[in-house]
């Protein structure tokens, strides 16, 4: 349950408990006080405008809310006039029973939803990349899907793991399509300064050139691969510069979203997986 949903639930029952206590303390035969009647209306509003929708989102069948709907409507009717305290007490008793039943149902659904995979929509390019990875490199497919789920879920505290997952996908694809020995055996190949093996960009160039892709067409995926490498390296450097135990060492979600855009460009060309947008279940 999100903080907003939890707040809606807590607000309803806080208002209800306060109203019930205030009415029970009253010595009047009828509930005539405007503040009490206004508070009763707030309870009804908190249910219909907040908690009812939350319960439906969790998976409560609408037919299962019939009794509480009726009791809340009865409370609203009472609040619009000057009615007997005993009528309020009777409705409070019914709503308290509804509350107990809803609490048990809510807890069960929260538990079920906690272990249910997040349902997400992949665009066509993501779906094609995933399909290709699942056939070629199943573990890389899991990393790519995890990166998407992290970004769509949006509830992570640290994004370093997501950035690492996405970079690892590109690295695994390049290692699979361009083994080090094949890349270094090319005529005219030279290691870049300070490197002991081919860089990710050199591997990407090897893959695309071997397919006969023109130098112009190679430019975008080559640059995307370089940026993926540089961005993730910058996240690591930033972590150590800021202090490795600091929460501020993690890249922001915006930085990781930018990283993923370059990952998608690189993978679409390396895997020859391109396409427009379509909705697919997660």
C-alpha cells in the first residue's frame, strides 16, 4: 500500500473514532451540534472519496462493500438533520463491525499484492529487446526487465543497483556478440590507452561493422554504448567522492532514466530489435 493509501485508511478511522467518542460523551438526546454533524459528514467523505477506491484497487469486490456503503449513507442522512443520539450509536456499532471485517480482508489483500509481480506495460521496442534477450542471454533478459520494473515501480531508495543492472545487460550482449579474442584479432586493432582489453565501444563497432553497417549508421549505437559506460562509471566515481556510505552517492531516478534511454538505443541496434509502441502485460 502506498503512503497515500495508508493515509486515507488512517484518516477515515481517526475521524470515525473521534466522532464516536464525542457523540458518546454528549448528554443530549439528539445530536444537534453543527460541529458533530460536520464531523460525521467528513467520515462519510473519507470513506467514499478515499478508502472505498483504495479497497477496490486492492482487489475487494464491489459487491462486498454493500453493507458498509449502506451504513455510511445512513450516517450521512443522520448528519443532515437533528437526529437521536441512539440512532448514531446504532450506526456506529454497524460501522465498527464493517471496520473489523475490512481490516482482515485488507491485510490479506495487502499480503497477496506484496508478492504479486508488478503489472507493467512494455513498449514495442522493450518487448522486442526482451524477446531477443530471452532467447540469446536469459540472465541479461532478467536484468533488463528488472531495470524496467524498478523504473516503472518508482519506489526504490537507491538507484545504483538499477544502473548496474542496465549496464550489465549491454556488457553481456557485447561479450556474447564480440568476444575479446575476435575483436583483438582484427587487422589494425589497437588497445585504447590504459586498457587491457577492448572497450565496449570497440566491441560495438566490431559487431556493427561485421554486419556491414555503414560508418554513418554505426554512429548512434556506438555513442550510446560509450555513454552507457561513461554514465555508470560516473555514478561509481560520484559515490566514492561523496562517501560510499552516503545515501547521496546513489544516482537519481532521472539519471537512471536517461541511462536507460541510451541502453535502449544500443540494444535495439546490437540486437536488431526495433519497433514502435504497443501495450504488453508485465
